């Protein structure tokens, strides 16, 4: 009956990219705003160039499953629904939406960055001026089994095996013992979201957005956290947090770390890319090779990833890099991978 219900559901949603293939993508839209409700305001006005550029990238690539970063969360998902409405009007409909409250902007009441003050954006569980700023979401043409979602976002950093916890020079917890007792590992979120394939099987989407490994001090708090946020996926695959996800699955989102360039502890991302349970299609573009972002003062980096499980057949991949003349193009580019799902 479960498979029959899944098949019937597909009669009511737009056709996928191809009869037996899926295009899975990740995209940091950069649409976050400085206050709650402002993104919804701009979406409803319909005259924002950044929003138009993000919509154009999605419409041009037509992913079937899209993990979004850089989009503000609200409890009723009004901004996400408004964004999907714009996409549908432009020819890219996504009938299934998913988002949970992220750690970004979630107040702790403590000094979390060691500056001696509380209430700042760096004193939240993840950097943010308000709860939900710069959140995570999924748009899908596949039905989502919301009852089976696994959310690791509340997992405490101190409870991670072999955690690279920051400390003062004397070995005391940085910034304090009180902060260590409440500090979550996820700067934004770590989810495992089951999607129902046309044959009734499940594709697990393992979505995340890690903190940048910069903007800290000699304790390297963000660099250490970024490392452990990436490494969490391998511990999950190893079964350290319950039964590991069964194939097929895909790890996708923003690691905020290039395996070869820039600051950060690269061992975690290199280990993830080399994990034999995964495959790295190495998406690229003619304009910028494997790079997925262009930062003003840092340059181009590969920091956004779509890593399918090893048994999935990859038939294509790419980075959508709009022409240089498009000044409103997001700093991060949309990364996509085409896979054949099992019969």
C-alpha cells in the first residue's frame, strides 16, 4: 500500500527531469535579510534584483531536489512559500517544501564568542541577528516523508566523539564552561530528509550548512567547529548515532571549506570527499572550473557540494555560473548532479 500511495502521489506533481533520473542541487541563494519579515516583504514586492537572479539560476537548471541555504526561516514558512510561488510562476514548480528552525540566530543568553558581552549575533547558537536568519530549506518534486526526518541540529558539540573543542591557553573551555554545556555543533542545521522515489523506495537527503572557518581568534573556534560539522556526516555513516542511513543517499549543502585553498582545517572535507561510501562527481563550469563561490576579497573557492552515495549512477554534473555581465548573480553558484535512481 505504501508504494501504491507513493506512485499515486506522482500523478499529481510535475514530471521529473527525465523518466528515471534525478537532478539534485544545492544553492546558497544569499537572500538573507537584516531583520525578520524583510525577506517576505521583498519577495512579495517582486522587484528585488537578487531574488530575480536566484530564481533565474533555479529556472535555468531545473533541479528535481534543491537544498537551499541563505534563506530566512519563519515559523509558518511564509518566505519559503513565497519564494516557491515565484519559482512556479517562472516555470519551476516545487510542490513539496521542508524547513525546520535552524540554529542561526537562536539566542543562548550567554557570551558565546568570548567578547565579554551577550546578545550579539555571535552569541546565538549559530551566527544570526534574529532567529532563523540565513536558514536551510528543501524544495522537492518528490514527496517528503516528514515523519521520518532525522534532525541532528540540537546535538551538543561537547558530546561529539573526539571533538575539536576550543580552549583558552590554560586549557579551560573557550569561552566558558557554561557556554560549552549548551553549544550545539550545527551552526545552521544537519538533517536527514527521506524523499519517496517513484518506485516507492527512499532517497535520503543529508543536508547541512557549516560555519565559515574564519571570523574568530587564536582559539580557532570557527575553524574547529567547521571541521567537526563536516566530520559529523562520517560518524553518522559509521552508525555512531543510531542505524546509519541506507543507500541511496546524498550529502549536500555548504561546507564553507575548499579542500585545497584558503583557511580552515581541510582534513575533514578531504576525508569526506575520499569516503568510499560516497562519490564526488567534481561538478565544474566552463567559467570557473570546480569553484562554487566568488568572494570579493578571497576569490573563487569550491565550498558547496553534492555527494551521492557510491551505488548511484551519476550521468552528469555542473556548476551554474552565470555570465560575468550578470552583476546580480549570487556569490555562491548552484551546484547540480544528475543521478539514475534504482529500479
